[in-house]
C-alpha cells in the first residue's frame, strides 16, 4: 500500500520515467537535418575519388548507418587517401574504436586530439603507426560541432537526450600510408583532405529529398514492436 500523501509524487516520477521510453522506444523520435555524407564532394584538394568495394550492407552491419560511404581519393602524384563517412543515431557505434573496423589489422597508437592554428575549432583525432608508416585522422560531428571527447560529450548531454529526439552523429575518417611528420600534421594528405571533407559536409547544398533544407525536422516513427 502507498500512503495517499505519496501518491502524487509517485505518479509524477512514473510519468517522467515513461517519457524517454515513449520518445525512443515507441515513437522512435529522431531529428532530420537534411544533410547526407553522400553529398560530400567527390573531388577534394585536387584528389579525385572512386568508391571502394565495400559490401552495400557493411555500413549498417558495422556502424548502424544507412548514410555512409567509403571512397579512395588520389591526386596526380598517385598519393592516396581513403575516406570513410557515416551518420548514425547510435553514437557509440561510431566513436568507440572505429579504427578496429576501418583499419583492421593495423596496430595504431593514439596521438590524441590536435587543433591546427588555422582551424582552432576543429578537433581532429590522430592515430598512427610505424613500419610501415600509416596515419589516420578522424572527426566526430554532432549538431555541426566537432567533438573532442565523445564520452564526456554524451555523458554531459545524457539528460537532454532522455527527453528529446535523437540527433545523428557524423564520423569522417581519413587514412593514408607512406611518410608523414607528426610535427607537421596540417600538411599531411589525410588531415588536409579530412578538413576539406568537413567543410564540404557542413556547407553542402540542400538535400533534394528534404524540402526544408538544413532546417531540422522531427521524425516520429511508431515502433513496430
């Protein structure tokens, strides 16, 4: 038995506890901002690209993403950069050791996050290895802001996420083989092309399938369960 004086507080707490369940489990509420990684330019920094040979379902299987691509970019000097881009509402699948899937078989060491003087707002995550040399540069975008620490970000935003529609996180991941200097990463092909891809994504034209353009829309999809 619950004392009458506790009935109202219990009802309020129960309703509050049900709100996240209704939003995320039954309504599947998500924010659609009209952007797509598919609209990132196929030519970046004099690098032309062609699609890689990933299976069409690979992005969904590994990252839970229906909006993804992997391209091989190459310039006139035959220097190559592989660029992977994906958007997903399950943020952890994007930020939690993406290199294990994207650079399988390579033992990469994290070099932390760098901020280039000419791009002080761009938090770029760096991984590398020697023998043979390999450099990885990736960025995580949420609501058009680059995330330096995704775990801290998600914890700090967790209360808001409980009571609001989910927004997608975007992963942009560039890798190169061959020589590079950790003291001058801004001149590396991987970092340079990653920055160009970030710019292309953030400034892309309106998605033709979304007449509202980059204005955010709320999508409510009843759960099939």
